[in-house]
C-alpha cells in the first residue's frame, strides 16, 4: 500500500518568515495530493490540493509543489501569521482510490 | 458552507460497553467515511461506505466495528465492545464526486 512520510514533525518560525513542509510517497500511481490544516481540537480542513498532472499550484500565501519523478511534494507558506499555527497533514491518494493515506503531521508554530 | 455534523462531541464509556457515534453528512454527498486519530498521531482510515454498503475497510475495522446508514441521512459507527485502545478522536467525512473530503468536527471517545 501507499506510505507517506512527512517532515519535519515540528516547525517553529517567526511571523513573516516562510515555512516549508515536505512529504514523500511510495506509490508511483498516486495521483492526488491534498493538504489538511488541523487547528487544536478541530477538524482537519482541506487547504490546498494538487493532481499528478500539475507541478505547482498556488493560492494566495500557500503553494504546493509536486515532483513525480522523485515522488515528493511540499507545502510552502509565505509571510506566516500566528493564525497559521496548526498541525498540517499531507496525504496521497493511491491510483484509482479515493482513500488518502495521511502523513504523521507537522506542528507549525508561528511566533508573533 | 455545508457542514458534516457529528454527535456527541465527547463520549466517555466503560471498557466493554457498546458505543454509537453519529454523523450527518452533507446532504448531496454520496461517499461516506470514518477515520480515527489517536492523540498526537496521524489520521487513520477505518471504512468507506457507498450505495448503502461498505466499499473499503482497513485492518483496524475488525468485527467489533460496524457502520450503518439507517434513515438516509444519519451515518453511524458502532463499536461493540470498547477497549482502552479505542480511545481516540473519530472523524466522519463525506464527499460528492471528486477527491475533496469534508470532515466533521469529530467525536472524542474516551474508554475508561
């Protein structure tokens, strides 16, 4: 089955800095890569996603890149704000499946 | 924005007791899921449900678990004889077509 590794487990940045979270996946047939943000005690919420036919996608301060050859994808947050503090999960949908495999999560802390 | 609703938000139960976790998916969604998240760990897939039957389940979803859509709107997860290790946050999710999930707010199950 699919295996998703996520790094780092904790990321601490100053407000205004950029943050990068990296994930790798094992199944070369995986074709959909969502990112979820989970604030403390709340539900995971989809913040951005990318499909395997696209190399990069951007939505305001958030961007995701995908390298299919290397089987890794990354989340980039620019101009971080304290409200960006949360746990971020990457996920990968194996080919033909709508069941994502989640990474272990990255706790992002943005210091004012 | 439509939401997935879960009740109760927190349930405490004695080991060996049965619990039923309830979810009301978004009304026009077709695919329903249960996930669990043990404290501080990643989100794990339990089961998917489509067209009134289980379409996929994980190794975690053993004989003590069952799901039902009793009345066309509610989607329930039953744990027959709870164990201490069943303590976790349980998330319901639904989707219409395509890949994007909407998660519910979760039920925190504590088995004592």
